[in-house]
C-alpha cells in the first residue's frame, strides 16, 4: 500500500485524475499548494509518496553525491513500475489518468 494525499475539488469538472509526482528531495507537504491549484481547475489530484521519501524508507540526505548516484534513477524507475499498483489502489481508470 502506498501512502498518498488526495485533493478533491468542490465541483469535479474534469474526468481526468492527476497523479502528481514530486521532485527529488521534496515531500508531499511541499506540493499540497500546487495540488490545490490543480484541483481548483476541476481535477481530482493524488500525490503519492515516492520511494525513499516521506515514510517510504526516507534517505537522510537526498543530495549527498553517493546517495544521489545510487538512488536517483532507481527511484524514478521504481515509481514508473508502481503505476499500475497506484491506478488500482486509487480506483482510477488508466485512460482518465494524467501522470
């Protein structure tokens, strides 16, 4: 199970849901405002925790050269590999999902 933050607009005017990944070394909390702005456009927004961030085996210093070299691309590819799991867990239709 992947922890996530969900923002649902007051009026859903779009059929698409946005799964919003955040940047390297960032957190869900730092992306909530952007998620709210997208939600104001009528989208449901889901911000999943990415591997090695937040509560998912968070690294001590994402910008340490050795950590960066070891985990940066690993994190990206593991996030891509988790797409189907997220679609299922969040009860979304793949064709109506924006990553």
